[in-house]
């Protein structure tokens, strides 16, 4: 639920993000799309890494720490340009935690 929640709950927070950052709806949607795409890629990369190089526990630890850092960064940013790297980090790590 934790890793899938941001995808479905993004629309709830969209007007608040738009007002807080003072950006257009399309720019906020681009941030959400970045996180969704990264979440897919994170699951794909974790699926490739687990059988060959890492264990489930190391991927889960990386995913938990990275998701915390990415989501915490998204909650305190003031510059919309910083939101894309934070969304990328959060998405990759949330995606890796899906496995």
C-alpha cells in the first residue's frame, strides 16, 4: 500500500502542490509523471538486480531509505526544478520496494 499509494493519491495533493509552488497544472503533472515512470523503472531494475547481485533485504533497505529521502525532499522543496530529481529518487525507491 505504501509504495502504490503515491500513484493514486497524487491527484488529491495536486491543487495544493500547484498553489504552494506557484506553477501550472502541467508542471505539477510532469512531476507526478516523473515519479510514476521512475517507480516502474525501479521495480524493473530491482527485479533484475535481486536474482544476480543483491538480496531482497538489501533492496528493501535501499528502497525504504531512498523513498523516505525522496518523499521528505518533495515535502520541503520550494523550487519546482528540484522536484524532478526528488520525484525520481522517490519513484525509483518506491518501485524497488514493490518487489
